C-alpha cells in the first residue's frame, strides 16, 4: 500500500477566502461568487471505489481537493490524507471547458457535479462532469505526493489514478517511438525484451510478458515542461514525479520532474579488418524513390514527399559510408525493376556516390523479383566481388505473403573461395487472419507463425541445394525473419545446420523495438564450413533505439526502423 507524504491537515484547507461558484445553466462555465466553503463533501475515495469504474457513477456529489494538474479540458485534484476506502485513489479528474483565471496549482477547491466514466480508449477515466459549482477555498498549498515503486499491476495502478506520485528507484527508458510527441515508456526492470526473444513460446513467455507490463510505466511530457535532452532506449533515469493521468492509451504519468543521465552517444563501428569481406543486412524501411520524380510522391509506401525521401536517402548513405561494406543485402526495396528510374538503380547510385567505388545489383533470371510491392536485393562492389551466374529465387505457397528469397554465389576477387549469400524477408506478424492455423495461437509467436515456419524450412533446404549445385559449402543467410530468437522459424534454420551468429549475445542485443520491448528480427546464419572464416558479427544499434522524425546528433542515426546486421568474413 502506498503512503502519502503530504502533511498539511485537510480541515485547515477548507476555511477559505475566495469563492468561485454558484448554480448555473452552463456547466462548462461556472460563475464566480463569494461564499464560505460548503461541508458535507463525498470523499474522493468513495467516488473512485476499488474497481476500475466508480460504484456511484451517475450520482451527484460534492468533492474537495487540491489542484495538482491543469489541462485544457479540466484539472486533476487530490484529497490528501488516508484513504476512506482501502486500495482506492484519492484523486479525480474534473472535466470543465473553462477554468477560473485564479485557479492554480495548490488551490483548494470544492466541486459539485456528476460522477462519470470518460471513455479513454482501452480504459475509462473516473471524473466529475456537468459541474454546477466550483469554489476556490484557498491557494498556495503544498501538493500531495505519494512514493511509488514498480512493479504495479492493473488494480494497483487504478488505485493511483490521478494521484501525484514520485519514483526514486532507478528506471530505464525503453520505448521512444513517439518521443517527438512527448510520449515514451520507462521500465523498472531494465531493458525489456520481447518474451520469445529470451524465453520459450508458451507459458514461459506469457509469464515474462506480464512481468514486463507490471514494470513498464508510460510517460508524457506536458507542453509546458522543458523537454529533456534526447532520450533513447537504454537511457537511465534516476527520478520522476508527476500525475498518473490518462491519455487515449490509458494511464500515463504526466511528468513534472525528471532526472536523467546524459546518453553517452552512439559510436561508429570499427572498420573491417584487412583481408575481410564486410556484409551488411539492411532493412531500408520502404525505399521508394518515386521513379526519380518529385511529383511521384507520395507513393503507396515509404516517404510522403521528395524532401522526406532525400532525408531517408541521406541517412542511409551516411550509414553506408560509416560501415564501408562490400556487399549489402537489403529488404523493403521498392519492387519496380531495374530501369534507370527504379529504386534499385537509385540505390546503386547512392552507394557509389558515398563510397567512391562501383556498385552493382544481382538480377534473377527474367528479373523475377516476385509480385509484392517490396523486394529483397543484393548490392555488391564490383571491384571486390564477382557474381557466379544469375541470382536464383524461390517461390511457392510457403512464400504467398513473404518476399521470395534470393540467392547469389559470389567469388571474392581475384581468386577467393566462393560464398553463397541468401537474403530473406518473411511474413510479418500483422494483418492476422480470422481463422485457420495462421491465427494467433497466444503462445507469444503471433499470427502467421506456421507460414513463416514452412518458409524457413524450405529456404534452408533450398540454400543447401543451391550451394551444392554451385560447388561451395560456404553459406551466409541474412534477412528480416519477423520471428524472435526462440520462435519456431529461427529454430528450424538452426536445426537445418546453420549457426546464428548472435546467439551467444541473447538478451544483450536486438534489432527492433516494439512497444518498448526489444528483440531480434534481423539475422545472420552461417553454414558450418563458413564459421571458421567469420571474423566478426554484430548488430549495430543505431535505429531501433532512437525516436523517429527528430533531429539526431549523427547523420546515420535513424536511417530505418530496424538495426543493420554486420558480418565480416575472412577471405585471405
């Protein structure tokens, strides 16, 4: 049970000097008068009750409390002292369109109105609406403050609805996707991982999911509050205080104070060792170039304007310049062929301009890149690699909603050992079907898992056959598998004899962040014969951890929503 640290006796607050109220036909604009504060108020705890919805909804009440948060559509007020009812909130929201000009933080008010539940999306907010009387009794009081620690389950949070709280325990920023709008998420149990990233699907994952939810605390920065310096996933926070208010997503602390440790910054990776081939798996986040014409924006995907595409292109180019790869395996490339206005040719021009080297793209027989709006692709430095034959692709029912994989044998110049590189992009967990085996089985793997599993099995067998037919046992499989590290598709590729190169870093790295939970969707698998030649492999965390649509300190930050996978292969 949380304990209030507010010390001012409540009875003293209600001997007032200034009154702003009386009966009115317009409940959104109570007039002002002068009269003593009324008695006989209903405790706010009785209004809130011990369940998510008020037990006296629809009833007319009068409540007293201290103003703790002013908003455009009303204010939060809190009644200090012990709960009249255990496990209930002492605060409530007052909905009124117009506020008295003298109302301020620390004002003591008496409000009469109707107890209501305001719809806030997935949750409702207990409030006093249809206000008929609003009396300001005094001002300048200290605000109530309650010490809180995570974890908190749903009922425990409900018991704090609208209250002013503080957390002194160390916290970590986990979700910054909407930081540009002032929203982010904090965690009391460190960097949170998607359950199936570190647990088996099923009961183990379900337990971890509940733990993560209990330790996560959504937060928002009011417009009136100075925004702290850039927060990214992994930033440390030492202290917060604010009102546990509501937005359209549910309970979220409206911050009034935050103490965060400065982020140490992002660093460029070391260059590849001499005598190695650097391969990068890179999700381009819908690289649609508008057929090279500004008036072609917006397209069906990707940037909405030519200016947005230029920014996206510049950031990707900066990342290529820092990584200095010789082979880039891409996903989410616009699937519009290979003519001069295509996204593929545009990407070649980008890689060439930032590296000062000549680049080319592999082309399957008949330029068959599938029918999806986006495709995978393999771009290579023609001064370092020689493709052996045309690229090969794999179709079939297993890839009905996936992008068909592409495989190409390369020979490092002048006479290195041949390597087969395979690039994939499996079906996402979105757009779930209503029935059938591909529905969400509630085991943590999401929908379309059987389809991803079938695709992973067939692709693994196909990769071995392509390698055998071209005279090599060196296979590198890359791609966005849309499955986390302990899910069935990833295990199937392992069981086919391939080694995932970041497995030993489980729980320490990730390539994607979804609602504050981190996990790996982007992979690099090596055949047994290639393992001894792997010099280095890592995920470069420069995208998933940063907010979108914000100015960032390095030009290569935030070039996609996925982090790139980097593999250095010894060729000499």
